[in-house]
C-alpha cells in the first residue's frame, strides 16, 4: 500500500487530492506528494522494506499510489561503492559513489519516470511525454514502450548524438527544438493544455515524478546499515534531485528508521550553467536565469524550477555549491574512471570536480563520510571524450613494435 494522502503546495500549504495537478490554484506554488507518516510509523520497517524487490519499489509505501501496479523496468537498488582509490587522490577518509550508471537506461531518470508513469497510468493518461536534456527522453521512451504507450519526447537540437539515438531507438516521436532546454520546457508547458491525455512526466506529472529521487536517500541509508552519511554531494539541473533527497532523509528520520543526523547537502554545477551556485555565493534567495554554455548538457537548465528550494536546503545545515569548468569536468570523468572503474557522463564529472573543489575549499569535511551521486553512464556523452580518450599507440603487428611502445615497467611485468 501507499501512505500517500494527496498533494500539498510547497508555499501556502494548501492541500489537494492525488490528481493530475502540478500548481497551486491559490498561490501558483508547486505541489508535492504528502504522506501520512504517523500511520506509516511501525508499519514501514526495516523488515518490510527488505522483503520488497531489488528496485525502487521496495519503498512502495513511501511512494505515490500506483493503482494496478508500478511501471517497472527495474530502476534502483544500484550499488553504493566504497571509493578508496579516489578518496586517496582527493585526500578524504571515507567516500562512497551512489552509482546510478547501472539503471535500465543508464541514468537516475529511470527512478523518476517509473514513478511518474505509474501515476500516469492510474490517472488515465494514454501517452507519455516530457521536456528533456536527454536522459529523461530515453527513460520516458523506454518505459512507454514497455507498456505499449506512444511517447513524445522533446529535446534541444544540440544534444549529444548518443542521447538522441537512445531516445529514438524505442520507437517514439522525438522532436528537436532549436533552442535551450528552457525553450523546450516552455513549449511543453503550452502543449500540456493542447493535449490533455498526454502525461508530461516533468510538467503536469511533476509532483509524482519528483518523488522518485527520494529513493536515492532511502537506498543510501539502507546500504549504510540505516545510518545517515555525514555529507552528500548532488549534481544540480532543475534542483529537484537534491530537494527530494533531503525529503527522503527527513521521512526516514520521522519514521525512526535511521540513526545519525541529517546529512549536510552539497550541490554541483558546471560553470557554464551555474545559476544556483551563483545565487548561493552571492547570498541571494532568488535564482537569476542564465543561458547555458557547457558540455554538461544534462545539467544545462538555466532557469531551475527548484532553485530557491535548493538554496534553502544547502543553507539549512552549512552546505555549499561547486561550480567547475568544462576542462575540470573532462579531467574528473577520467579520474573517476581510472581510480574506480566507473565511467560517468559529464554530470558525473561535474560531481567529482565539485567534490574536489569543495574539499579543497574546506566546505566538505575530509574526515567525515561522503556520498557522491553519479547520475548517468558515460556512454551517454561519448561526444565529450572521443577526441581525447583514444588508442595509446598504433603499431604494425610485430612483437618488436609492441615492445617499442610499452613502458619498461610493463615489459618487465610481462616477461616475469
């Protein structure tokens, strides 16, 4: 069962039923799912969760009602990897990677789409749709294909070719817009009223969609033996992932399922699209939109919907927000791959580069446990690395030629 009881405005706290609503009729604030945690306490237990599937749906009691059952490709229950080699390079004591590269379509978006389309089916929609920087389009198209729905995914025209191919392979309609993600999002908001039977995952279904990100907090806590990590660093696009991770940790604490204080949250942005980092550094309460210019296209949202709420979460317990260059992003994609064997997309490079920046700045405590969210697989952004991640040498097919390019250390190891 689900303990969801309806929707609540994040601003004026007005309440609504669990319908296809996404904005408050009173103050036009955003809506989010509300739960009866008092009723859930003692019913949702470590044991009841452990008895569930190895996916996000082990936490079904704390997710929106799915009606007949979830739309589930197996998202979630991804590894929490201890990253000792990377920790040594960064000079930190205890580092973990929440590795969402292994989700069904290669990114954390499978979590949010599984929840959104489950709610969409319950609410009677017939077509899946979204505005996307790439990963969401792929996930929406895949989940729609799995239940036999048509899909319409709308993306900026300059996306990486690998992401366009991944979205298109599932047979839905993929529309490229000559503009930024913010242009795409505005267009989709207009299409919502024109196509009332379309479930736009991150617009008219946004209240339900966003809840999928909470499962990152649920899994991290469970995989750490139900203790909270001291610090969590999260890549920022719309900002929803960070705010819902915070919500997830709060819900676990209210249910008495975790030990330890709520983690300090940190954000990670690319310098070419860092409106939240800029507002945080300036001490502002509002986020001024920017025009994105970065290789980290999955994070290239110049007008982040959850920006002000991210600022609140970062400041609540002394967090901070990184802002890193494209050069640092590429460097840290390689650093993560070489030290831990994890190939991340550009957003992962943003997370690791920001982690390094915030450690060196003194914002992140080197001696306290850190969890870094790695949100997508590097195969999604091959365009960013194909010019530098190439063959080491090209030789003729002879032993002499091979030996001539191998380092003395490698030759000695081979011959011993």
